[in-house]
């Protein structure tokens, strides 16, 4: 996990993308944000980039490759799994099955998109600040 790395946001709703970008700017996080409208384009990016992203915020209901299937693919891909990129669902899809399915993919969080701007800001702050404080296996120098 690269705490200064890019935040990958997989969201097909352009209004939600705009709101999230406003929130990140207001909160002053310096991490670059990359937005993808579907799981397939995000997966292709993660396979081709040499960058080590900080975290992934993903909707569940996405075209081409939904958030659950994307997480399964990332979790079972040895090279991507070793990057230790936290995968957090940030979605309006709230029901018990969605939450169970999300955690069955070894996601690191499941957050409901609030409807009020201040609540969205508080949720994003909580997510980012938590992961900025977390240690990950690849945060340490190699042991001889």
C-alpha cells in the first residue's frame, strides 16, 4: 500500500464522480484520483500500470464488470494481490445479500453512499484517514 499513491474510484455515475472530486478537494488530500466508469477499464488499468495505488473505492452496480466480480478477479490475481491495495465498496446497493457478497470477496470495507454532502465528506475522511494510519506488509523494507 502506497499511502501517497493514486486513489482508484470506480463509479459509473458522472454526478457522483463530480461530488467525490469536490469532497476530495475540500478535504485537501493530495492523492491523485483516477475515475473509471466500469470494472473492466479499472482492471485493465491495474494490470498495465506500474504505479502502486493507495486504495480502491468501488461501486457494486457497474457496467461490463460489476464491483463484486472485479474484487474477485483482483483477489485471485497473485501480482495484484501482492500490491495490498485496500478495496472498499462505496455504494447505494444496501441489502444483506450485497454486504455478505462484498465481504465474501475479502473486501476491506463496505460503506453506504450518504445523500448529504457533509455526510459524504465525513465518510471519505474516515476511510482515507483510517488507511493512512494502517500498516501493510509492503510498507516495510525487505528483511535480509
